[in-house]
C-alpha cells in the first residue's frame, strides 16, 4: 500500500479503550441507559403481543361488522304495513312487522281423526298431503284470499285490513265447506286461533271469558300498542268453545305448547278435546281459543287497535262486501298491469296468473334474528348482528326463508306489481351486507325459520357467494320504470343503494377471482368421498356437473356473465342518477368483450361456452361394504386433465346467451340456439331442460341418496331468462334472428301451457 508523501497515515481510535473511558466517567448513566434499553425491549414485546391480540380480534369480528350503522330499511316503515301475512311458513295467520312481533294464526284438525300431533294443521308441511293451498288473490298490502283443500274439506281463509286514525285493524275469516263425498269423520272440525309473543318479555296478552259468547283477547305490544281480538261465528251451531292462556316457548313450538294443554274427554266410543282455562286470565304470552263445530261454518276474527280497540266489529255480510270490493279492485289492477286478456288468454288462464302473482306477494315474510356465520379467521361459528329481513320465499313448505339468489327472480315479478315493496325488500337485503361487501346467501332468522333447517346448512361462510340476481331486478326497473323511479322517495332509495351495490361488486372482485385476468371462480367447491361431482351450492345450480377435481385453476363461465351484468347495471344506475359511470362502464366493456369470453370459455371442439378445470368424465359411484353398512363412494377411473368441461351442456353453458353478451352474428350463438332447440339435448314440450339428455350425468344421483336437482329438471326461472334472450336476439338484425323468434314463440307457448296444466292438475305452481 502506498501513502501520499505529504500525509500521515490516519490514527485509528481504540474503540474498546474509548468505550471503557466513557464507562469510567459515567458509570451511573450507563447503567440507566441499559435499564432504559431493557425496559423498551420488553415493552415492545408486550405492545407487539397486545397489537397481535387486538388485530386478531379485529379479524375475527370483521365478518360481523355491518357495512354501515345507518340502515336503509328504517325509513321505509309504514303504519299501513304493520300487519300482514308475514309468516309464509304457516297456512294462515297475520303478524306484526317488528323486532318482537305479535303473531296470530290458525290451526285446525278433525276431532274424530285426531291421533297424533301431525294431524293438527299449522305449519305448511309437504307431509300433510293437502290437495291445494295457496293465495288466489293478494295485493301485498290490504287483503288476501286463500283456498285450502284438505281432503274433501275446503277452507277459504281471507283477511281485510283497515286503518283509522293511524290505528291499524283487520278482520280475518275462515270459511269451511265440506264436499258431498266427505267422510262422516270430517263433518266436524276444530278451529284453533292463537295470539302469541315469542316470549313474556315482548308484551303481554290477556284472556277474557265471554260467558255464552266467544272469549275476547287483549294484548299490548310496544309498536302495535293496545289491541283486542274478538270472534264471531256463523253457520252450524258451535259444539264447544275452550281456551288457554299460557307462557309461549317460542314460535317454533306453538303447536306443541298448545297440545300440552289439550285434554281428552271420552264418552263411550267418542272422544272430544278441549283446552283447560275456564276463567279470565292476564299476563300470558300465548292465548289459544278452540272452537269445535259441525260444517259448514264460518269463524270471523276481528282485531282492533288504539282508539278503535272497543269499536263495533263487522258483521259477516259487511266483511264479505268489503272483501268483494278488494277482490274486484285487485282484478282490475291486474288486468291494467299485465293486459292478459288483450294477449288472448281466457278467464281460467287469467285466474291462474292472478294466483301466481298472489302467491308471490302473499309469500312475502318478515323475519328477525341473527345468522350463524364463520369467517376465515373464526375458529367457531359466531352470530351475525340481529336484523330484520322483509323478503319473499322460494317455497312456503320447504324453504320458508330468504335466499339471496332467489330474491332477484322474485323481484322481477314483484317490481312489476308494486315498486315500493320491491325496493323495500331490496333495502332489507342490502342492510345485511357486512363491511367487506358480503351478504350471507341463506337467511335463517328466528326460531321458526331455524326449526326448518338441518344443522349442517345453518352456518354461512364469508367466502361463499351467491348469484347477484338483484341486478336482474334493477335492470328491469331501469329499463321499464324510469319515470316512476324519479319520484323523490324512490330516487333517494336508489342513491342510498348505490354504494352498497358497489361494495357487493367489489367483494366479488376480491374473493371470487380466477387465476387469469377476467376469469372468475365460485369458491367453496370441495371433493367429498360421497359425491360423484362436487356440488357448487354457491352458484345456485347445486349439482350441475362441473370440473371433477376443483382447484384454483378452475374458471366458471356463469360467474363471469353475472359480473358483466352487475357492472353494466351499476353503470346504468349511475347514469340514471346523474353520476359518473366511467369505471363500471369500462368494467362491463372489458368483461363483455367477445375476445375475452372466447379465450377463457369457448371450446373449439363443440363451439359452446363451458367451464374450464381439472376434469375427467370417468368418475362413478362404486358400492362398498363396511361391516353391516353398504355405501356408494366416488371412484375415479381415469387421470383428470385441464380442459374445457364441454362434454356437459346445459344451463351453465347458456349464460353468455342468457346475459346477451353474444354478438347477433356469432357462430357460437347459432350453435347455442340449435342445441337448445334440439330435443335430444335440451328442448322438450314442457320447457328447456337443465342438462342435456346426452350428458353422462343426465338425471343421475350425485350421491347414494341425493336425487338429481339441476340434471335435467326444467326450472322456470332459467327458462324465463332463455325467453328474454330469445326475444332479444329475435329483434336484432342478424342471421339467427328468425330462428330465435320462432323458438321464442314455441317456448313461450310450451311453458305457459305446461304451467297452467300442472296448476289445474295439482293445485300448485311449480318452480
């Protein structure tokens, strides 16, 4: 090493010596610094641990943190809507629309046939084997008429609401008639009317005996106030009236609680049943009045509240006249709204259509409670916040609760009848959104709803989606009712909905993305030993065949189409509200680009759109013997490969067509139309099948015990979307216009004819 001649080498300090000198000069200070350093280190550890605990708590509670404390539905409450047929899971009854509702309802049985609990009718049960039950007229607000056919006995149940001085009142009627072929065992009926709170804390009910007259029920509710329920009877003379005033144990056990107080009186070969109370009583949470009478008979129930609690009740004639006025008004409004007579339908078909609408709005319920949910950071399920839900239900007997993906389809019909009810339902659903933009897909709120659900389906997982069908409803409203939506109250609701719709859209784009740009995947598919093909419950199309071996590479064509629809609808709503629609319009243009759609989902082998994933068709259920039990378990016979799932054709493959993403001159549109129209694939005289007859899993069980669900059955909601798409392409210039137009006419005729025939044959409207 060389040195510059004019410089001396630098003197390097002895660091150890310097440190020792410093320590000698200030030994106490050094000791103090050491303590400070030690304390700070321990403090950092503690703070870090506390922060970790706090952050973990934040993560665990995030799933149950509402999107906003300000609720959309609160402002929509209307005294006129306080009472309604809000418990669709029972055959007949009215209840209040509040957190702690006051519920009233009907039970009935035939005394000569009563042997077990199930012989008493109350909840809508498939096992009751009723020939028919359903609303024939219901406007969603003021009245309803329902026909119930229990063997040879016809019960017509109805109600009419009224409001005086802001005090709601109503009268209900049960009209019982017996057919000529009725068995002698059904010439007598016991009608039981109850008034109940869920618990003693919700209000109080009292019973006043009327001597020779029917008793009177009084009640007090924080929302409904003071009210009274009185009875009047017509027809054959009453044989016996008894009653009971007891503590309720929840709406899910009302029948069981009442039956515990039902006593038997034997006289020779005959038996009669009665309730215990003979005296007036107060401070109950459940009162039941049992009237046993020969048929034909009528029972009127009169509820008056507030200042009208002691007013005169309607006579049967006055009630019948009032009901007739409502029915006529309903029919006129129905005719003006849907104009079916002008479209060539006869009176019987129009009556069927009125029943379809009535069952939809008559099936709207009001629920209150907390869902069970589980986030990715939760070890165990926890309670969502308590909330109300005003919603239609898919089935009064099987699914008497809210389902997210069904509600958009319900809303298509409801919004054409009553925009305000439709918006009210929408606000309730979006109030259930959490801070991440997630909405639990199945709402099991309250003891009555929970009693209908198997335990394994109760918990909702926050990574699981459901088709955002509410965007279908919003598009329908924006396309058909812009003038009506400009009304200040409705416009305000739409403005308040927009941020939540954007959050919902963002949640999908955060949690349901695929691995390739523009691709999407329904999360939650897992292989189980029992299933031949893993279900996709989140898609709404539960057992429709998809990739046999789900993994992160999977791409689902239907979800991409839903997201295109959602983007377009938000952009259209923003434009309608005078807001900047640039971001969501660009998202729609990107997702609706045919080049993107084709690159992700078009199979060049079949020229059809399909899912992509790790798949083999060679999967079967094989029988195994386990000790004394025989089981059918999944067996894979060939190595799966990444490919389009194009050996399957059905509803999932139609989504680019259903959401109108295909250009009118696309060859894939021609293939889609021809496949739909092919009787060997999807076409039938009754509607479009969910799965092609040539698909390997057509009408096949998915497990040993699970029958096919979306594997060939005809689903009316999807057929409605098919009709809409056929109508769309039948009006656009293009080489496939005439085929689409012809198919539209044929399918519309097939669907209407089949639905009407099945209603005539079975007494029910089928989904």
